[in-house]
């Protein structure tokens, strides 16, 4: 995932941290921090760790096109959960209706 390398480096230096300190705080390797700051590429887990340490949302560290994809993925997951809930509610309602109709007769 593409991240804003300069922003990560700026946040680190503003806090007065070395790359090693940031790596330790994020529980990642020094080499990973160096790669992120140099190439602007990181795994989702690394981005999550960096965001947590800097007390930011992950979206604030991600390059715009990647951020849009991340938001779209989460929106799709939310719609999927809502769809499942509606289906489950419909089935439950049908079962309760059938139960009532059977015993009221």
C-alpha cells in the first residue's frame, strides 16, 4: 500500500524519534521503517502500527488513491453485513409467523 513517506518522516522527526525508536514503538524492524520512509510502501499491518503510534487514522498516512480503495472496501463490507442482517431478520420473521399460524389454528 502506498503511504506518504515524507509525512511519516516528518512526524517521526517532529517527535524527535530515531528510525530505531519508531521501529521499536511500532514493533516492526528498522529496515521496514527505512523502506517506508524511502519508498513510501508499507503493508496494511505496518500502516496500522504507524497510525497507532502517531495517534492518527490510517487514511491520514495513505496516498489518496489507496485511501479511496480502503474506504470502498470497508463500505462494501458494511453493506454485506447489513444485507446479511436483513436476510436473517426475514427468515426469523417467517419462522415466527409460521409458528404462530400453526398453533393459533
